[in-house]
């Protein structure tokens, strides 16, 4: 194996490993959602619980990879 082929192989392996980590969601990224309401959080609890449940089903957990700001 020539040196250039070896370096190309190492670069491809490193790139594919990074892509696989991104696809598994191991990027360490925290997503932020802003909720703007005209009523207090306590009165809108049922809708917010439904939002959190739907996000959790898709792999987003508040405090781990999701931050929600209520205003």
C-alpha cells in the first residue's frame, strides 16, 4: 500500500466515523425552543406536556439535548 493510499484511507475512515456519530445524535448539541404565550404556564400545562411528550418520542429530552424557554 502506498503512502498516499494509506493517508486517503485514514481520512475517509475519520470522516465516516464523524458522520456516524452525527447520525446517532452524539454531537453534544443542545437545541433551544422558545414558547411565547399570553397565558401563564400553569394554565397551559396540558399543551406543554403534550409538546414535551412528542419531543421525547423523537429523542429530545429537556435538560439533556433540549432547552425550553417560556415567556
